[in-house]
C-alpha cells in the first residue's frame, strides 16, 4: 500500500509524494549524512555510503570508530539523503540538491556476528573482501515520516520552498509490485 501525502500548491491541495516514491529515491542514492548526539551531549555528523535492504539503510563501519561507540550507546539518529537534481543543467546553474530527511533507530551489529554477516551480504561490493570479517554493520531503521524537499516536483517548484516540501509516512512494509 503506497501511503500518499498532500501538499499545497497556490492555495490548492494536490496529490503528493508516496512513501514508495520516497523509498525509491533513497534506494537510488548511496550517500547520506548521518547525525547523532554523543554520550557527552555533543552533536556529530558524518557522511556514510549505504545500501537499502528491507527498507533499512545498511552501513559498514569500523569496530572501534566513534560511530560504533556513540551510536551503540544511544541508537537515535537523524539522516539526510541529498538527491542530485537538474542533470547537466546543474553543472552550469546553482541548483541545490533535493533532500530526504528522517529520524530513526540505529543498531550496531558487532563484527563477526550473524546479524553483521547477513547484512554484509546485502552490502556486497561496497565492503572490500579484506574488511568483511572485521566490519561492524550499522542498521538504520527509519521512524515516523520522511521530510522531503524537491522530491516529486518540477525543478522550478524548488523556488517555492513550501510547495517543494512534503511529509510522507515511512510505511515500513514493502509493497508488492
């Protein structure tokens, strides 16, 4: 079931983005900004390369890294996925990327654990063979809603921020078809 939201366009309500469309956009991308609060209460963000599997983001991380330590302590994260728009036009004009942001829970699967091994299989070639036995895997489970900007709208609509934004339920169950 595709969950659909609405957004206003010039005072009119129009059909908006579906959760399936948002998931497809997240699935086509591979880079995101991952944010969390450290145990000391400080904000921290970093770029990660990910893959979508079963409507979760999967990321390989080093076992002793601050990501592994800090995220394991709390598990709450925020993610922003930039989506390039404009094709060749974006090479000559300052077209900002569209974005999909959400919050969620992250689970750190220790290196060598059954959970890490099955998720590493999902990551495939993103993790070099020499790192597969030592990598921890971060499984990010989105919660609530995607907040989008510039997704499912014409480029020109991005000039009108309220019209270019949407809030779409995450809808964790995968649709058939």
